[in-house]
C-alpha cells in the first residue's frame, strides 16, 4: 500500500528565523527605514514571496521582531534557576537575563522595550508575547512580596521601579557610558541596591497616579 506523503513546506520555521535575523541586522545598521521586504529576502537568499508568505508585510515583520524580543526574555527567564533567595533571583533576572538580551540584541531592545523603532501601533501586535514574558518577572517579584521584602509597595510599583533601572542601565551600556568590562559588576551592584532598598518603607510622596501600562515591563492591571 502506498502512503502519500504531504508536500514539504516551502517556507518553514528555519526560513522565518533567518528572515527575522536578517531584519534585526538591518534595523541595527539603519533603523526601521532600512528594512524592506526585498532587502530582507535578498539578505537570506530567498524570494519576497517567502517574506509575504510567512509574515505578510514589512510592518508584520517588525512586529514579529518585537515578539521575538520578548520570547528571548522569556526563554532566558525560564532557564534561570530558582533558589531560596528571592531577592537575588530577581537581581539575576536583570543582571543576567535582561542585560544579555539588551546587549546582544540592541535593535530588539529598542523595538520592544524602548519602543523607539517602528510605528507605535506595532506595540499591540507583540503585546501577547510581552505579557507572557512578564508573567515570569511578576512571579519573582511576588515571591519577594511574600517574603515581606517590598515593605508596603505594590508588586506593580516594584516592577515599575525595577524596569526603570534595567532600561536605564541597558541604555547607558549601549551608549558606551558603561563599558563591557564593568557592565556585569555595575548591573549587579545597582540592582542589588535597588532590591535591598525595597525592604525599606517607601516615601510617603512616592505615590504614582499615572498610567502604568506605558511601561512595557509592567503588565496591565487585571
């Protein structure tokens, strides 16, 4: 009896990954304007049909880069061991996982976190990936809260403050203000000081009444 084999996919996951890597390199070298369906296809040695088949448009390709950014953060977080020290577990998320993501993928950092590359309308397209990645971060901050180590702060406030420092450190290192040789030490020291400070009572004037959802690392309120 003959078994009919299905036709192999013309454009598979490997092609999609190669196209994303090519688009990331183009953004890194020339910003979003440097990305075009033709340039991305040529960089991979495939046809524009492959790009349209897998992504649909240049805008969708940029949105896929945003999703890829948060997938990398989530993958790094999943691989980070959980210990009996919730404070250091949170520090390591920033000093190891987030730092490596930002330094190794600066264009993705600018698209997904700083949101300075591409139309802001793309944010909604990669929001599911962002929220999935932030689930792991929230879990680590909640462990800190359960241990009594955020002293009156809300989990959302602690995430916002942690995000501000991580994004600032990444921006400084990418600009060369923090050298690669001292980066690991500076991140570790700064984040350790912040997380240790969470155990102190917050300032009475530190209440925040703005829109927390403007921060890409702060999940929207349920």
